[in-house]
């Protein structure tokens, strides 16, 4: 990751002055989801990995009763007083750290007075979990500096709750989980119900992961994300009358085929079809990865995208155009949207010898169709949140 840490430290000193207290530096990655979309809040399975784009946080105790926060990503700084509880703020960015502070309060833990400087290179609103990265790095830093000894799963759950209650997005646990437990060259097969997970070794041999950004702006809390969560709950309540399930993730393909006619609403039936078959695809994709069958893996990526387009209806013209442009190129095994959808990014499995023409051609085709220039990031699968120095 191309961040000049010396410059960041200089900036921190410029803002906050020198002190005998150490500046603690932490790093939290973003994530890309390989497959398993909109299954996490249905307690199904997902297969994300942490990436080499992320957030740095410089943190130092300031011996006041205030927390001073700033970011290099845009011109913003603010100071909050540590008293009882924090309230959601009109600045969206600051709600990610504030939401996490509030979770510590709710657990009866008083947080230390800190100067905090955030700096990240995950494009925001692109579906690569810049928000989970900020939440997790905040939780991790406080846990570390105050030697609270909370486990990683606790930090993950707190961060998810912060996003649910402070930001107002009823997200599942996938993003925070991937940011927390990511490992270099491994994808995480996570069962979102039991939180059991397996690190699945990734060996793409001559293929690389290229993430392409539609650059269509979206805001998760404004989007139809919460609407999809509600639709799934409605469908679940119908199905519960017929099948012994607690979540859509409990529904097997056979059960779904048996009970689906009980869901009279076509739209709700399509939503469930997506969730049930997507869970199946995650399992098959994991097997394909384990047996180095990249062609099958790529086909599953595309099936996932089709289902997100047809059944879950979270893609849209830009994402669909980007996927179609990618699949028309030589050396491409798979392409799909990643994250919540409604804009954001696609993830593509591309043979490295074709990478250069991929970038040129996809850019041209996509621009011609949408009038937008895409951005591309070559992704490396890397480790989870950690102390940097
Ligand atoms: C967002 C949410 C996740 C997950 C994905 C869709 O990234 O934060 O919890 O639901 O969308 O798979």
C-alpha cells in the first residue's frame, strides 16, 4: 500500500504537537467478497478476503477528556468530549468511529482520551468496505492501547453493531469479519450463523484479481440495502410456517423447491431463490478453489452476478455493463459485482498475460456505454487488522 507513513507522522505532529507519549500506528484492510453476496444477514455462507488497500490510524493518548479526530481523506477534523454516550453526527464519516466509541460505552468500558489521525486508500462507496475498515481499526486500537483483552470476534461484533445503530445500515457481519481475520493468500469461508470459519488457501497461479470500479456513486444507507433485508425477513416469516428454519440460510435447495409455491409474491420468491442458490454456489466455489478448478470457480462468479441481477436486483446498468465488458475479453475466467451492489465494484479473475489489454478494452467499452471512466485496482489478498508499529 502506497502510503507515506513518515509524512503521516509529520502531519500528526503538526496537528497535535510533540509529547512523551508514543504514537501508535495501526492498519486495517478493506475486503473484496469473492462470492456469497447478500447471504450474511440471512445467516448463510460467504467467501471474502482482506485486501492490500486499507486504513492507517495514528493514535496517541492526550491526557484530556476529549477525543480529537481527523482524516487525510478529506478536510475534516472534529473534537468530541468523553462523557456519557455519543450521538450520531451529521458528518457521515465521523459516525464510524463514534459508533464504535459508543459500543465501548454500552459495554461499560470507558475509552481513553486520544488524538486520532485516519488515512486510507480504499475508494469510498465502492463496495470494498472502507467503513468496516474504519470501524475495526478504531475498535482494535482502543482494545490495544487500553489493554482490554477483548477477542477479535468481540471487536467484529461491536463494529457491526456500530454500523447498524449509528450509521443505520442493517448490514451483516461479513465485512467486519474479513477485515478482522483476513490472512495473506487466503479467503475466509464464513458461516454467518455459527461464526465458524475456515481459511481457504488461494492459488490463482497465472491469474490475478482485478477490481474494477464503476465510479457510480451510491450511499449504502440511502440505497435499497435495508429494503432487501426487510424483504428477506418477510419471506422468512412466510416460510417459517412450513419449514423448521430460523433464517433463510437454513433453507436447503430441496426445501426451497418444495416450499417455494407458498411464497405468493414473485419478488419475495426471487429474493429467496437468490439466497438459497448463492449459498450453494459458495460451497461449490470453495470446493473448486480447493481443487484448483479455476474455470468452475469463474463460472460460479458469473452465475452469482446473474442471480444478483435477475433475482436480487441489486446490480444496475453500470455493474452489468462492466461485467459484460469483462467477460468479452480474452483470458477472463469470471466477473461479478462485489459488496452490496447498486454501483461500486466488480471483481474479475484475469490471466496475467491478458491484464493489460483487459484494462484498455474494458475501459473503452464501459466508457462508450456509460460515459463513466472506470478505475482498476490489482488486488493482493492480505492480512487482517493489526498493529503496524
Ligand atoms: C455490504 C454489507 C455486508 C453484506 C454485503 C452484501 O457489504 O456491509 O454485510 O451484506 O453488502 O453481500
